[in-house]
C-alpha cells in the first residue's frame, strides 16, 4: 500500500517515471513487447501493428483535442498526407524510409498549418468544420492529381533495412512499435515543458491564458501542427504497412474513429491515447468473436455483425461522454487507487 | 454564352438549394435553442426517409398517412435523443454535445442497417411527373415541389418565431438562458421542443431527398453539405439557412455544369473556407465578440 | 473474507505468466490446423454486410452451393473442398485482416476477394505466399493483366470489355450513334471510361459527353440537363449499383430525352433493374451469365441451381457459383497432372481451360487464356413480364 510519495529534489519531482513500481511495470511491458512477435500468429501481429499505428495517431489527436481543447475531424486527412508523401518519395526516388516517414510528418504538419491559420482565429467548433472541409479537399487532391496516382492510388514498395525488405507483419513490427514508443515518449515529455502547460491553459480557459501572456494563435497553431505531425508519421507507417495508398484509405469515418478513441480512452492523458486506440481497434474483433460463438443458424446472424459494430461504436462514444467523460484512463486510475489504498476505502 | 442553358442550370441549382435550406433549417433550430452543433442532422434526415419508407411501402399506408407517421416517429426520436443524450450534458463544454451527436450519427446508421439492411432502395412515387416549365427551362418536378415545400416551411418558421409564444420563448432561451428562466419560461421544455421540431423538419427533408435520390444507409453524408450551408448563412439564423441554401445550391449546380461533377463538393468546401476566413459568423449569424 | 497477498514480485510474475500463456494459446490453433491439411480450402473475404451486401450474400451462397455439389460427388480426387468465408463489409482493411486470419489458420489454395482495392492491396502478399489462386467480385480492367497479377483472374469480362460488348451491340443496331457515358467518381466508375471512349471511336461511334457524378450525390438534375443538351442516342451508366440511375432516366424522360439506357454488370441483376420501376422498361445492359429464370436453352447447371434454391438467385450468386466451378476445374486439372497445388500450377491449369462447358451458365463454351472471360450478352428489361430478356447473341470481345 502506497501512502504518499516522497521527493527530495525538483528533478525527481518532475520526472516522468517516479516510483520503482512504475519502472518495474514498464520494464515488464517492454519485455512483453519484445517477446510478443515471437509468440504471436501472423494475424495477431497484424493487429498489433495496426494498434500501434492507431496509438500514434490517437496520441497526436490527444495533444490537440485532449490537452489543448480543439476538436479536429481531420486526423485521417493528415495521415493521408503523410502516407502519400511516403508513397511518392518511395516510388519515385527510393529515399531511405526513415527520411520518408519524417518527410511525411513534415508535409502533414505544413498541411495542418495551412488549415489552422484561417480557422484557429475564430473560437469554438469552427476548427472542426474547417477540418471536415480539409478532409474533402484532401480527398479531391488525392483522387485527381496525377502525382498521387488518381483514384487507383499508389502501390508502395516495402521499406528495406540493409537489403531486408520489411514486408511481413513480423518485420515491420520492429519499425512501427519503436516509432510509436518514441512518439508517445515525446508527447509525455511535452507536457512537462512550458509549451505543454500552455496548451493545457488554453484548454481550461483561453482568455486567462492570453492574459497570462500566452499568444493564443501561435500556441494553437503549434498544437495543431504537432498533432498533424504525429498524424503524418502515423500515415507514413500506415503506407509501409498496407503498401497501397488510395484516396479511399483515409475517409472522414477514420477521423471519427480517432476522436472516439481518445474519448473512450481518456482525453488529456497519454495512457488514454493508448487505451482508447487499443480498445477501439479490438472491439470489432471482440464482436466478431462473440458472433462466432452464437449458435450458427446459417448466415442469418453474421449479417448483423457490421451494423452492430456501427451501433456499438456510437454507443461507446455517447456512453463514455455521458457516464465516464474522462474515459478508460479514469477507470484505470480508479482501479489503481483501490489497490494503492487498500485496505482503506479512500 | 448559352443563356438558356445558364438559366436552366441556375434554376435547378436554386431549387436543389431549397432542399439544402430545409435541412439547414432543422440544424439551425437546434443550434438556436440549445447551442448544440448537431452533426447527425444528415442521419436524422435518413431516419425520416426510412420511416416514410416503412409506412408507405412495408405497411402500404396512403402517402399522406405515411408522411404523418414519419413526422410523428421522427418527433418522438428527437424528444428521446434530447432527453437521453443532450440533457445530461447541459453544463458541459459544447465540445461534448458535439461529439455526442457524432456518436448519435453512428448509432442511427447502424440501427437503420439492422432493420432495413444497407441496400439502396427507392421510395414509392408520389410526386406528379410532369416537368415544371419556366419559360423554356425544364425543372424536374420532384426538385421543384421539394423546394416549394422548403420555402413554405421556412416562411412558416419565421412567422412562428415572430408571433407565436413558443417561438418567442425559443428566441428568448437562445439569447439568454438565465433571463428566460427568470421570466418563467420552462427552459427544458423549450429544448425538447426545439429538438422535436428539428427532427420533424429533418424527416420532411429526408422524405424529399429520399424520393429524389433513393434511400440508403449512407444518406447521411448529405448532412455535410448542410454544414457548409449553415456556416455560410450563419449557425443560428433561419433566414441565413434559406439564403445559404440557395447560394450553395447555385454554386454546386454551376460547378457541376461548367467544371465537371467531381468539382461539385470541392467548390462547396472552397466556399466554406473562404467564408470562414472572411466572415466566420456567416451572412446573418450573430457575432460573438470572441476573436483572437 | 479472503486476504490478498499483493507482494509485487508475485503479481508481476503471475501477470506475465498469464499473458505468456494467453499468447501461446493464440498460436496453438494455427499449429493444430496445419495438421488437418487434406481438405482443399477456398478462403473468402466476402462483403456480407455493408453497401455491397446484396451481392456478398449471393456470392457466398453461390460458392457454398457449388462446394456442396462437388463434395456430394466425392470431392476432387477424394479430397473435399472446404469453404472458409469472413465478412468484410466491403472495407479493404477488414478484407486484408480477414485474409490474414484465414491464411494463418488454414492452408489456403483458392481465395475469393471482395473488391478491386483488396485485389490490388493483397497482390504483393499473394505473390509472397505463392500457394494461392485468387478471383473475386472485381472486374477491374487493371486486374486483367497476367504480368502484373499472375495469380489472379476475373470471373467474367473486365469493365472495359463489358462496355466494349455494349458498344459492339450499339454499332450493329445503329451505326454512327452518339453514346454518352455517365459514371461515378470512384475507381470502380472511372475504370473503363478511357479505353471505352477510344473503342467507341474505333467502332465509328461518337461520344458527345462524359458525365462524372460524385459518389453519394443526391440531386442529379444539373447532370441530367447536361446530358439532355448532348442529346445522345445511347447512355451507358457505369460505376453504380442502383442510384442515381432511376433518377437520371426519370428526369431524362420527363425532359423529353429519347436516349436508350444501358448498364454494366453490377447494375444488371434482375431484382435491381426491376427496382427502376416504370422508367426502367427497355433498360439494357451486358450480362455474361444466364439469369436464374432463363429456360431458353439447355442448361443443366441452372437446372441444378433451381432445384437447390427454389427462390430467385441474383447474378452475384451465379458469379460466386461460377468462380467455385472454375476453382474446382483448375484444382482438378492440377491434381490430374500430378502437380502440387501452388499458385503457378493452379493458374497454368486455369489458363489451359479451352472451350469449357459451364453447364449453361454462360451461353457459349469458354476459354481462359488470360485473366478474364471476355464473353457476354446484351439483355433488355421487360417490365411487364418482370424479366430480363436477351437482346443480342453471345458476343465475345476476346483479344
């Protein structure tokens, strides 16, 4: 039972991982991540890679929406920008994949700035609506420019490390998961800095933040640019993972998916991004599993799998917003508190 | 410059703009009263169309009865939505209510797919099929009658807001909730009313849109064009819904005719971007004095 | 009351053990299944829900029925066929996931894919796997390329060939006619347009206008006005299932257009065309298969289908049925030659199919030298009889 924390220096107080328990758990988690690909089947590896990409993108969206309080429905469009950048660079110039992914992030960030400049000057949900517009404009560009291969899209050759092509889920796992971890670490560290605190101030009450000397437009743009950068990187990983990029790959529905992920996971926490992305990616699998268990009356029941999935998706968003607005991260925190304070109640 | 062609295109554009205006009206009603951006407006349209389909095709009721049934059903749905999903979030930041409507959209789409499957369907024909002729220009009858109904309804709503107690109460609640409470206005009742009426109007719009383009579980994307209309017209302005709708309808028609079908949506969203940059509160919206 | 012993080291160890056990548990089924390898597995990413559900359900039934017929007759050289489908809701990433799941749990030699997007995405994986012959619901022109897609094939003519069949028919009926194309702004819709425009010109036809509609567009009045202005003799719709065709035809007729209206495979299912209502009388289109109720010629397979399924089966069903038939034939020929079931061998066996009798499903014997079956017939809708009736002979546009 942990009664309190004792810190003897400012450095210790501001540290990300402060207790021995936490470090132990993280070590175990890291070990698990390393062992996982050797034990899992191809299908679970595929899921793991997909989850990791979603975690990266959700973390980016969380920076914008969870920490800075700006709703965006354009995460998928920025992922698309990153993915197409990677696809074009890889197919035309064969530049090293890390460079491509970085370039993808930068292009997406620039896109974010372009969208952000007009729409962040006005308060409220205008950013959300502007990002919807951005999604459509992006889709139009992807489908009609010749450099993006039109409606057919582009096929991406696999990334290769010293001659070894990363074309199986097992191999690309070792690219995706470390990149995601780096992004998560970056986001976690961001909120120990002045910039991160400024974001939180903007979310809580932006007029006060301005009074305190935080230039609103600049910091909002920074937040939007960062979140787009994350989306671009996630999109680049996506391109190397699926190896085909088409204009239909990044629909508005995907942006809604990420928004749902951070709502369900918990806005404003890194853990929330992870939990939300994992949960929302695995729920369809869970539903499929449940449907398989149902007595097989021919194909009658399976027809309802997809609409039930849609309904469950919507119910999760609504349910969490009404009953648990701080998401799964809050649930997790409550469980941890229970164990910390046991045998006391609270 | 083929003037006859331009006239014909513009006429059709304005008429389909009337449909946008109708759907935008439903949106504006909710925003005006409760400050909630209802992004599920397209899905509520869809529900109205499917209810009509159920009554008219599956139960074979006469058309007028089916329309009535759809309106009642939609109104009920509006009330339920307001009570269960919007009311609990009253004190929360508007982002929460917005995201609830995002979830609501998914729920509605899924429910429709469960009950009626995702197949595309046609609604029973009930509009007379002689084309409407204005001079030498053809106007498809469905679009014409739909636009006509839109104008009538908007005029009705404008009048109600001015002269009916309920309409005045709605405007009062919209401008200052606290003062409205003090004046004895039952604010929660006003909220319910706004959602019910909005749902009914959305259902009517859905029936018209459905009878033109058929119904399917992906009809809701119509709501995105409506979003552009309300931004252009002003999120809380009924007149803006009308003007914005006509304007966007015209822009889309001209873009489709002179540039090509793939430019329709692009043109619409470019207009959105321009409006956001120059006049973010739209043509007739109320200015909120919060700008950076 | 139980008292916890929450010593940290124990809990970490226990938790890791649980997770390790679960992970091993996940891999076990794969190991077990690898042993049961005698069955020939047909995997399927089938769109049983979503926008393509009506087709997916039909395809699923068609494949399942043919597999049943084969198994009832003893299988292929004593080996039974096993059909393993997964629903994809017509989404490419779900489709890919289904493929990975099925191929990791079974030894798959034949696969049915639900879309063009899936076929293109999965091609590199398919090549790496090397054991699978794949077909699907797509008739994309791009897939009809044995060099780029060596282990895939189309069960029917590709979209360009389909429009080509329509154009041939038009050129015969009315030489020098004006043909308009109305298509959707999707990959599906854009697919055959360029090649078809060139083909039309070669046949002496002119293309006064090509109209592209945004997907999911509700109001097509402006497009109809454009179409009317071009005054075509024939209008070919492509890239749609139903909407917005009825609206086009209705408004076009109201505005006095005299064009004849035509469609391609996915519009031409009998039940879909009948939904056009009054406006659809005389609607024509290309269909490579005989319809369920067709009794115009001897068709033992159609009789069998009618015996198995007393209610109307869609053309999607027929497509699935024929796919299974071709899969079976390829597997049979490979095994007959004593070769193992690999992608290369199966494809070679498929390509050796010459003048093959499909039991009446396609009106002429077919050959498969390339990736498609470039044969089809033009049908016309007879609204009074609620049937599709043949409007031409079987036309082959083979290269």
